[in-house]
C-alpha cells in the first residue's frame, strides 16, 4: 500500500488529528513491508490532513482505520470448536429476468451479516460457518473481545479466535449458531464487469447495501505484507464496510472488503476485497491454530525504469528459490505464468497468490533478451 489517510470516527472529537506519512520510493522485499510506518490507533476522532494525497485506506472506523503496515500477526488464540447446533446454509436466490437481482441478493444475505463493535471503533463481518464470523484483521486489532450486532438487533459478545494481519483476515466466534452462513463462491472464476454487491456498516449505518461491478480481478496492491492480489470493485464502500461481504448476482460471497483507494478518506469508486478462496483458507488455518505459510521467491527489487516496465531484481536471497532457479541481480521480471508484471508490487503480489511448492514460469529480461525461467516457490511462515 502507498499510504493511508485517517478518516473521521463519528463517535469522536473531530478536532483530534493523526499525521500522514508520504509514500516511499525505495525498494520492496517480499518478506518486508514497505517503509511507511504504521499509524497509531486512537480512540478519539481522526481528521483528514493530506487532502488530495492519493492513498489506500483501510475501511473500518476507529481502529478499523488502524495499522496499515504492521507486519506482525495479531495474537492467535487457541481455537475452540463452535457449538454444532443444526443449521442450514442460505440457498442462493434464483434470478428471474426482469426482477431485481440486487434486492434478491440483499434479502438472502442480510440475515448473515453482522456489525462488529470494539472499544476503538466498528466494522462489519458475516457468518461463513455456524458460530464463526469472517471479518478484517484491522477491525478487531488490539482486542480479543468484541460486540456482535446481528441483523435482528440482538447483541452478543464475540471472541477473536485469531488474525492474519498480512492478508487482513480474522475470525470471530460466538455462541449463537442459528444464523445461517452466507453461501461462498469458492473456486468460481470471477469476470471483469460482473455484478458486485457490497454489504456492511459504512459509518456505522448497519445493513447497508450498495452495488457496482467487479472492476479488476487479481489486482496487485501494496499491503502490510508487501503486496496482495485483491478483487477490485466500484461498489460504494466506506469506513465501516471493512470485513463485510462482496457478493455476486447469485448471492454468493466473492470477497471480504478491506480497503479503499481515495483522495478524501471516503468512497471514490475504487475498493478492494480479499478473494473468498484465500479468506476461507486462512480462516480454516486460524480456527485450527496452524501456522499460516506464504509462497516466496527470494528476491528484493524495485520498479524497472527506462523503456521496459517490470520488477528490477536488486538482490537475490542466498540459497532461496530465485537463486536456485538462476535469477540474478539486474534481471527484470516482466511476467509470471503469462500474467504481466509491471512493477515490484505486481511481482510480490502475484508470487504471494501461489501455494508454497508450486512451480512458476517467469519471463525475464536479461541483457535486452527475454528468457524463460522456471522457479519452485519456497515457504515462509507469517507468524
């Protein structure tokens, strides 16, 4: 990510402020976050200081607009198994031509949506299994207990089972198990231009529904882990939406909303969500208490300059996957498995989207020629 603009907490004193650190231009490593220091979460209000500074902002209010570049995972508690009361997952609505798909999706999914309140602020979440809620890590950062507000108005204490700060995913457990989980679009291929529906609590306005399209699939974006590959949407999302669902026209969740790209701290039509496949995988590891592992190539680099866009390799980790594959300092990586690499952010994000042990094909410019290199990715634990 390239920076963050604080946004106001409607509960707080509007005169309090937090400074913004401008973007850095130095290199980026796969395993080291960018050099922008984190903002300190505060309980009092936050006011935008850098008007017209283009930034990426986390979406929860209060601490939901908290640390952007802290590379430490939140404390992971030993998971307990949720009570297994009988329940039935929601059935995705059948869309009939001439009817209202967004309204049908909202009617189907709203019962599974929740608002998450902490002493620092609020965010959103949704049931993905009985008694288990997916949300964003920055929404619950700094606490292991939250208040969950259900669609029917009921309040209940929830326990944060654990977080993965690098991908901004967390799991909250509650005793109530009669809320039907939202259907998940696991292993479904997203298409640019398809309908996208965001549900959450922007600015604390719970059960808010907005719609748009999927603007991009596999969009590399700077993050606290170096980079993430996210789903981009123009569905209107704002602070407080973080952790909420992004759904398709069939009422299946396709992502967990976590960021916006904005000049003002509010919606500018560019939002980002963690793909549901990755979020679901991470949630399973959090609940099981197993270490979360990430694929890595073993290089540091920066954006290439001159007449060729790409990721310029500035150092190669000894005995790492890149060194074993024959990558050397000065190489410019321009594609991974035929997917274009335009910057070091692209390279890091694409590599992190793979599973450790997978083999990738890299297109590399060396001495003016394009060569093909196969590399078997290594494994790095995130904490």
